[in-house]
C-alpha cells in the first residue's frame, strides 16, 4: 500500500488543473480556491502580479480569504516586495518578528511567498498566510513552488 501525503494529493489535483485550463487567469483562480479549500493551514492564498509601471508595483490578482488592505505593493515594501525583487522564495515562521512584514490580518502568524518566472523574469508571485506559526515546512514549500512554476509555464504558453 502506498502512502500519499496530503501535499502530494493536492499537487496531483493541481497538475490536472494545469492540463485542462488554457487561461493563466483561470488557472490562478482555480489554484487559490483549491489550496485554500484543501490545505487547512493556508488561511489566505493569493497572487500578486508585477505591473511594469514606474515604479514597478505588485497588484493583487486572484485570491481566497479575507480582503487585504494591500492591493498594491511597491517592490521595496513587505515580504512580497522582497520575494519579487530578489526572485527568491521567502518563508517567514513568525511574521511579527520580521520587520519587512506588512500586516494583512492580526491573525496571521506565518507566511510564504514564491516568485513566478516567465522567461527568467519575475512576473508575479504566490503569497500564502497562515494563522499558525511556522506553518510552511519543506513539503509545503515544494507544493507552493510547484504551483508557481506551473503558472509561469502557463503564462509563457498561453498568456494571461
Ligand atoms: N504580508 C504581505 C502583504 C500581503 S498580505 O499578506 C495579503 C507582505 O508582508 O508583503
């Protein structure tokens, strides 16, 4: 009998979404819904997409969870800005001890932000907040990075 972890199960469902959806926006909408519904510690799940305005800004895309006051985030602000400007995944186990953190809800305790690349350029990111401290372990990180890579490939192939 094989033992499948929750993250593996959800990853397979997301892989299927990728095969059946030919719009980047639809795939993002489906991913946030699925992650929010299935992963119990993922209390806010949303995409921010990079607008190449001057200065470049992250604009809130599809999301699930409470409305956030941060609908537009400059690249020099927040954990979101740090992930987009460095092109690196950021996992914060205790948001209240990270001076970069922009509060979305007082209940949030930990956060993961994963950049999305199209042709080696950051075009956006997937941001997830949890009401639980240190909610994002290695498996969660792999799952969220898988989603971000899939969206990047989709945007590259089909556009928004
Ligand atoms: N906490 C993020 C802001 C976005 S909200 O969490 C939805 C940050 O520090 O950039």
